């Protein structure tokens, strides 16, 4: 994980990127949901 100053998505801020996929207008609850999606997909591997 790293903090960056700009990824060119000001209209979607705050933004999180995971594996080059951009998630915009994030809130603490939304990031929990995104992380749960990734945790769930890892279980299927």
C-alpha cells in the first residue's frame, strides 16, 4: 500500500486503486466492502 498525491481522478476522490482498478468516492464502509470482495475471491483460489 502506498499514498500518492495524484492519479488524475479528482472527480472521484477519495480514490483507492487495487490491481489497477479504480474505486472512487470511497468511505470507510465502502473500503470494507471492497476488501471483503478481494478476501472472498482469494478463498476460491
